[in-house]
C-alpha cells in the first residue's frame, strides 16, 4: 500500500508518530508543536480514540487541545466498523486541519478502521495537507507495515514480532513505540529483517518524530528516536533459523537522535541544523 497520490500544488501534511506517554499538559513541547501545525486558535482537530476502550480518552484530549487554544476539537467514537461509515464522522474529518489518533491496542485500530471510508479519508486528507499524529498504538498504525505485537529483548529472534497492515501514510518506515522503556530493539530489528527495504524508528515515551512533506523528520520531546537502517544489510539468517532462535544480521546501521536533531529518510542520513 502506497500513500495516497500527491495533489498538484499542495504539500502533504506532516506525519507525527509519538512514542506514547507524552506530556499531557499545556506545556507539552510535542502537543504544542502539533497544535501550531494544526493552525493554533484557527485549528480544527479531530481525535480518534478507537484504540482505547476507555470512555474518557477522547474527551480528555478534547479538553486538553481546547485548553491549548484550539478553536474546534471533536472526538469521533468509532467503536465498531459500522461507525467508520457514518457521514457525520467523515464530514468532521473532511473539515479537520489535523487528526490525532490515541493510544491503546493497534490491532483494535486496524481491525476496526482497515479498509473503511474513515481510513481512506485519513489517507486523502494527509495527501491534501492535513497533519496526522498518533501516539503509542496510533503511531504504530501510521506506516504501511504495522508492528502488531511481539516480545521484548535486545536480540532479534525468529518469532519475536507480528506484522499487520497499517494505514499506509508512509511506505518507508516501520515504527515501534515505548521503545527504550519496553526494550523493543530486538523486535524492531526482527521486523526489518522481513523487509530490509524499510527504515525502522523506535520512539521513546514523551518523544515524537515530526516527519515533514520532504521526507525529513525532527525529534521533539524528552527521550530519543532510535533509527535502524538495514539498507547495507549483507547477511540475514532469518530464513534459516529455528523458531525462537536468535537471528544474525550483518551490516545494520543504528543512530540515536535526541531533541533538535534530524533524519533524512530518502538519504538515510542524520544531521543537525546549522
């Protein structure tokens, strides 16, 4: 699945995966930056709390973004696939300047939203300049290939990760979240060993990658983003190891990016602003 085609003369919206457990106060550097992109006091943010089964998740983000000065914030409670066909929800998304997908269970997100008018609308809106942020599960579902689950640990193994289709807002990345806190380097490398075309980014809690339309991202937040680049992979034992055994990977490159650093996804190079 590729991102929706570009619209002539219009820049795509930002894609903003957040590692989860972000600061949920008006002083949050991540949410402040998101609100600025959304248009500030002129913004219209739609919150999608589908991944969470807590009834107050959507209203909590509504209240927070309203306190941060956003003109209009609405949460659309899509709890089953039939909800993702409702005209009033599609109209809200079509009027949005930014969309925020909350945390919870990413398989709940993919099984409820996958292939629905809401999912197609999110893709079209991003192609038309609307910014899409997702935290935790909402971050995992952003790319074409979604990490649906797996086990912790620093060493990749043959059975460490489960992959499912995501929203397809980018086909360059696979994203993992709560990264350092839940020791997920091994499962991210396991995911990359299935498809070394991708770049892996592991995002710590209270940290985000603001991916711009030109394919570069800036790190914002209190943690770091771990970039795993398999473009020079010379050997992988994934196809031959027994179930549960460690996987050998030669030539993997790894970068650690903290606040204020950047990464060019096309050139696969980190950099600092001059």
